[in-house]
């Protein structure tokens, strides 16, 4: 017995080494050159399916439908237009006054573009488009105004649903598409900045490619613009390209606002991720994958860049995407968070406030009659004792999914008219709401959920 007891420390140490080795294999970074069809595959990722544990009939959330507020804003604008036109007719005594030319005069018989609705960070104002107007609506008072209106004479111009708010809510940007008018018949995209105090509107960017939604610095009044990447200083009213030459796209800010990351495309099948310093203007290459590698987010703890790698369609092999992460301050290897299966694609959707959990659209059996998509959660903590992947819901129509996070880090998501609340610590899913028609969740302010038609 005493001999057996004396061997316990050795056995314990052996077990610790064994589990540490397993953890090392699971979390080992795959070199950049190793993507697929190689000897270092990403460990298989079987997702645990999470079923609904309960239906909450007495939810503590308060639901605020913005449909009636938005429709009233449009109605009020139309009424103001009609009243103004009648007064102008009486004053001028001419029928020509029925026509309007001012840039803010709204048009009748307009339709709300529900996909354009964007709440500011303070959750007290929402900006949205109709077919011909840009509106600003105060969700607490119901007051509204028209910020911009398209010209009735130019039918080639339309709004692009990429409204972007500055962090403090004092500015917003909107994008216009002008069809086949410039650059040898190509479409032209223009990004405009609105100062909400003065209501001054400035043209700040133009591109022949559909740009990403502008990305605001977390600390300064600077906005990163896409295609090519330009940093626009709102106070100086000046834009600075980060690099010349090849196409630059998809800028993302570091948490402290001193750097941005972006992709520089050298061909339709290759684009590497670079880092730009606002202090030194130094540009450093982060990846060497020889593929289209787009930065998604710059995570804070520890400093990490989340990446999405795109493999283009080739012959019978469909296009697919995979997710990994790398260090932002050096050219480093990639730690893959999704496997490189020829028949599988993983698209990033969101990340939890604590940066531990990724929400991903996973599509399997690509290019076959059995192709299916699911909403899944990936755990970035790849420790041996942690879960790696859970399946939240099938996605019949991925475009109907909206995702938001509660103050305590739970995931609130809607799909096909149903709303669920997922707890990552307890691995439980609660059904909160079910409606006849699909809708989108726009934001959460404590216990208030703002939503609208989809």
C-alpha cells in the first residue's frame, strides 16, 4: 500500500503531461501554407445540437415595434410637403410651384426600406431610408425630420442600405448608387457625411465598387472608408489613403484606435491582410496565405485579428470560407477555428462581448442537393475541458437572421419569425417570442428590444 501511495505523485504528473499534450495538439497553430489537403488538418468539429429548454410566457423584455413610428414620420413629412406646396401656390399664384427642387423636400407615395434601419449607440435615434428620402427619428419622443432627399429628375440614383453612426451619435454616413454614369459606364458609389447639429452634408468618398459600411474610430472623429481604404478626418474635412497601388478593402479598427487592418488585393483570387499605424504611417503585412484573406475584427484580449479566408470556386468545387485568427503585431501563423473541409463553408456573423464565442453560418454539403445551413456557436477557448461547437438553429433562409447581445452576454437571435435567447454558460436555449411574419431585431437597450419588419 505504501509503495502504491508513493507512486501517486508520478501518476498524477504523467496525467497532467498527457492532457497538456492533447491540449497542445488541439490548439496548435497551423502554418500559413497549410490550408487543406495537407497532413495537419484542423481537428474534427462535431457540433452539439441545443434544443429549446423552455418557452417564456412572462418575458422581462419590453418589445418596441418601430413600424408605426417610422410610418408616422413618413406621413408627417408628406403632410408638411402638401401644406408647404399649398402655401407656395397661394403666395406665388402660379401652378409651377407644385414642383419642388430643394434637396430636403420629400416625395409622395414613398416606401420604407426596412433593411436600412440603423439605431445609434445611445439607442434613442434611428436613421432609415425610403425610396427617395433619408429620415432621422427620435424613438423616445417620436419626432422626426428629413435629412436628405433624392432628386425627382434623376432616376438613376438610389440609396444603399449602409447607414453608419459615429460612436457618440453626432454624425452619420449614407451611401448613394448612381447607375452607369461614370468610369466607362460603371456604377458609381458615393459616401456622404451628415453633421446632425448643422445638418450639413458633405461628399467624402467615391468608388466604382460597392463599399463596406464606413467604420468609425473608437476614440477620434475619424471614419475609415472602403474601396480604396481612406481615413477621413471629420474635423479637418480631409481624407488620407493608407496605401497606394493595389485595391485596398475592408478596414477594421484596433480597440484603442491607433491602428487599422485591411486587405490589399493583388488579383481576384489573392489578397493579404495588412496593418496600418496612424501614428507612424507604417504598413506591415500580417498574412501570406496566397488567398483572399479578409480581416473581420481586431480583438482586445489578447490582441488578435479575426480573419476569414475565401477559397474561390474552381471547376466543380464551390466557393467556401473559413475562419482563423492571427497576432496583429507580427507576421504570424494562423490558428484555425473552423476546419478546411472541401464541402463545408463557415461565414462569420457576430462575436460575444467577452470575445469568447463566435456566431457562424455553417453550410455543409456544398453544391449538392443536400446543402444545408445552420447557425452555430464556436468557442475560441479550445481548452481540452471546454465545449467547441454547438448548433443553435437550422437556417432555411439565412437572410432572415438578426443577432444581438444582452447586457449579461446572452445571445438574442431571431429567425423565421421566432426569437430565442441562448445562454453560453448554461448551454440552454429559451424561446421568447413567435410572430406570424419574419422581423428583424434592431437593438437592445437594457430590457427594451427594438424591432421592425424585415
